[in-house]
C-alpha cells in the first residue's frame, strides 16, 4: 500500500501467476464475508471475503481479466492464465466492483464488518468473530456481494 501526496491510499493486488494486476485508489466502501453458494463455487472455498470499491477507483494494470456471466446481471472476472478469481460485479450495485480481499498485496489491512448470506453458510463452518450476520444481503445497508 502506497501513500499518495493528497493522502489518497493506493492498494495493489494480483492473481496467483501475476498476469492480472490491479491498483485501487481510496478506502473500500465496505468489507464483508459472503457465504452464498455462488461465491463459494466461484472460489472453491468455504467463504469469500470482498471489499467493495467504486469502479472508477479500480485500474487493471496487467493483463485484463477474463469475464464470466455467472447469472443474470452478474459478471465475475478471473485470470485466463491461472484461473484465479479477482472480482464480482452485479447490476444491483451500479458503478461498484467487489474485489477479493485475498488478492490484495496486503490483505491484512482490510477488516470485514459482517457476514452475508449466512442462510447458505456451510453447517460445519464456525467463525467466532462476533461480527453481525445477515441471512441475505442487507438492502438498506452496505452494498455486498
């Protein structure tokens, strides 16, 4: 993470093979763990952790990621070389992109604020972090994947 003269933070990230790279300006709008089946399948993991940013604040600095329309109104981006997922975009959140926290060079700088889609959480997964849990995505709260 670099500090820019105007105080605007620049965060960088990449896929596993380093072909797809990105830079993000500013702070995330929100950070959350998503337990929905779609995100689990897209990442082959028990939970996906995202940070939401304004699309205008994200720049792809390496190879452009490939796109997959996983459901109506949803685009998931990934590296065409190594297959690493890098982002989620949904028509429900125009102008916003959700980047995987684990793909950032310094993922520890992000603090999740909640869990969403816990109605789809794997029964054997128990995370005792005391964060708020939502059965679905809160409609009046932060925009979450």
